[in-house]
């Protein structure tokens, strides 16, 4: 089937259920990574997964159900470094690969992630 330009990235990823599964895998990888896991030590991870899944859905052209803080507010004061940002981007990319998402779609998700870097990185 030909990919229509009308189809959103959200739909091409497989919709909310597929995104929920990717987010689960993504945070398993993040929390296993010594470079970043301590940042989440006071975070309610169930809520975090819900918010991240809603944010990714919205950012990829799906329904706007995200009710969390702005990306800038959510990361303020965490002192996230460029290196930590890159590590987390790699975990997201690997989580998408884990579910056999085609590389051209992974590239588009990572582009969106990278476009928000200035709101996340503080050092
Ligand atoms: C563009 C990239 C990123 C996006 C889109 C993103 C998205 C989000 C979202 C939606 C939340 C929830 C906000 C809320 O519940 O109000 C959040 C919280 C959080 N993010 Fe990110 N994030 C990104 C990068 C990162 C990176 C690179 C790290 C760590 C190295 C990180 C660490 C955290 C932490 C620790 C929280 C929880 C803060 C708390 O418990 O109050 N994020 N992020």
C-alpha cells in the first residue's frame, strides 16, 4: 500500500497502543542506564509513561490528550546535559527498533525529539 501524505506519523507508528508499548520499552531502557536513571528516582513512573505516551501521540499528529506541563517546565532544574539527552534519544530509537518500526519513521520521531532539545538541556 502506498503511504499517503494524509496519513499522520502517529497512524504510521500504529496508533496509541503501539506508542504505549514503545514507551514501556523506552523507560525500561532509560531506567537501566546509569547515566540517567537517578534523574527519575522521585518520579511516579506510571504517570510518567502515561504523560510521555500522550505527548508522543500529540507530537506525531495524533489526538491531543496531553495534560502535563510544558516540556520546558517539566525539565527545569534537572540539569540535564547534552550527553544525557543523546543517551535518552538513543534509548527511544532503540525502543522503536525493538518493535521493528521502519528506519524512516524512527528518523522522523527522533527529529521531533531533537527539535525540543533546547527546552530540555540546561548544561
Ligand atoms: C525532547 C525530549 C524529551 C521529551 C519530549 C520529554 C518529555 C517529557 C514529558 C512529557 C514529561 C512529563 C511532564 C509532566 O508530567 O508534566 C517529562 C518528564 C521528565 N523527563 Fe523528559 N522528555 C525529554 C527528554 C528528557 C531527557 C533527555 C531526560 C533525562 C536525561 C528527561 C527526564 C525527565 C524527568 C526526570 C522527568 C520527570 C520530572 C518529574 O518527575 O517531575 N527527559 N519528560
